[in-house]
């Protein structure tokens, strides 16, 4: 029997095969470990993301709620501020919707329009009666032309009957989302006093121009008479001044809005004024007598030689008309010239300027009586101007005007 012998290369082949199997198992184990690691990593990553998302969601939600609340608070504060600003406006503000229902009216609007009841929630046609067609037409036109603002001055009659002038504007507060919810705002200011002042200044300018024209014509007439050598009696010249006064009185009454008080014809408080003016008259009368006595001693040639101290021979028909003359001249100098200058002049010294200029102008009207008489008239009328400003009436001043005029005449100063 033959025994089979083992080849020397067999053990080497077995070792190689064993090594290959070991390497394959190692690679398989590594792949399984990598797969496991990837799954664990994915699980951990997903878990971290969920945790992080969960942790962030709560703060973000809280921040959003806080922002919303702050926005609401800011809007409420702004609305309250807007309401307070509108409430404190000196001008009137009214808002109303497309249907004409008033949604807001500030206190100034109620005060200017003289509204005694709350108008919010009412239609403006029911609040403003038919006597205020101008305002109603203004509002209707403003609501019809939504893209244009309306402006203008309107006369409005209040419930108490007072007529006021309003400088008015109306704008559309358009709602882009819903045109049916469109609203409007009307803004107005009471310019009644301003309008009256402007009108009086225009009227005063017209009256003053007329007066200055008459004075200028009068001076030219006197100069022409003197140039031609013709002599016209002082009575006729005085009547010319009366004519100017009467013409200006009727002109002011019919073509201006001046009241009797604004023309210096106020009667209220006249008693006190008369007492002061009578005392002033007595003082000036005594002063005139004293001046004549002094002049007779120091300047005997000042008066005509042989003329009596008090000359009754000068008595004439004009003396009986002189009380009316005093009234007309005081009206012309104070009620016309002085008052109109007060309305025209502006500045710190406007009142003083009105007194001085009116006295100079009226003194110039006495050019027919000579230079000295003009100076005396200007000085005396300046004093009267100060008294007039305190009394605001010509009636008391007519007393010294009449008495002193007669005293000067009979004492021979003119």
C-alpha cells in the first residue's frame, strides 16, 4: 500500500486563504460600524435639531406677541395724541363720513360755531340750519370732488344770531381699501375781527383821502384868493369848513360801517367828561384874560389902539351858529381826521402821531385867519386830542371849543 505524501506548498496556501477570510470579515465589520455610526449620528443630529427648534419656538412666539402689543400700544398712544392735539387747536376741526355724519368735532369748533349741543353722530345738514347755505354748499362741493381740497371764506350765522366770517378748508381723508368708508375733515378759523379791521382800514383810507383832498383844495382856494387880491369874509370861509364836516358825516354814515361811537359821538359817560372839560374851560379862560392883561402892559401895540378890553361890537349872526360850528369842527378834527389816522397809522407812537397830525391838518384849515391863529388852533387841538383819547367823545370838548373860541374873539386876539 502506497502512502500518499503531502505537498510542501499546501500549508502556505491554507495560510493565504485564512488571511483573506480575516480581511473580508474585518471589512464587513468596518462597514457595519460605519453604517451604525451614520445612523447614530443622524439620530443625534435630528434630535438636536428638534430640541433646538423647540427651544427657539417659545422665545420667538413671545417676541412676536410683545411686538404686536407694542404696536397696539403705540397706535393707541398716537391716536390719543392726535385727539389731544386736535382738541387743543384754536381753530375748529370737524370730521364727517361720506354720508355727512359728524364723527368728531373739537371744542374750538363748537365755540366758534356757537353750538350748544353735542353734534357727534348727527348729520351736518341737521346741525347747520338753512340760513347757512354757503357752508352747506361748500361741504357738498368738497365731498363731490374727493381729490381736491376746497378753500374759501364763508359767512356763518350762529344760533345766537351773530354773523361770523370763517376762513375754511376741507380735505378728503381717502380710504384706499374701501371708498365707501371715505371720510372728510373741515378746518376753519374765525376771522371776523380781522375782516372787520381790514374793512375799517380800507374805509378809513378812503375817508382820509377824501378829507385830504378837501383840505388841499381849500388851501389852494385861499392861496388863489390872496394871489388875486380878492378878500372873502372869514364867515364864508368858516362855512366852507362846515360844509366839509357835513359832507364827511353823511359820507361816513352811508358808505362805511362806522358806528357813532367810532366817530367820536359816544354819549355814554358824557357827564364825567363834561365836568373835566368845564374845569379845563375855566382854567384856559382865566389864562386868556391874564395873557391880555400882561400884553397890555408889556406890548401895548399888540391890540388896536382904543379897542375895548371886551368888544361886544363883534357880536354877529355867526355867534349864534357857533355852537353848531364847534360840534362840526370837533367832529371833523376828531371823528374824521383823528379817528381815521388812528386806524391807518401803526407802530408804538401811532396814537401820538394821530393827535399831532390831525391837529396840524385842522390848524391848516384856519389859514384864512392868519399864521398866529393857525398855531394857536394847532396847540389847543393837540390838548383836545389828548382829552379825546381819554374820553372817546367829542361832546365834552365842544364846550371849551365854543367858549374859548368866543373868548378869543371878543378879547380881540383875532
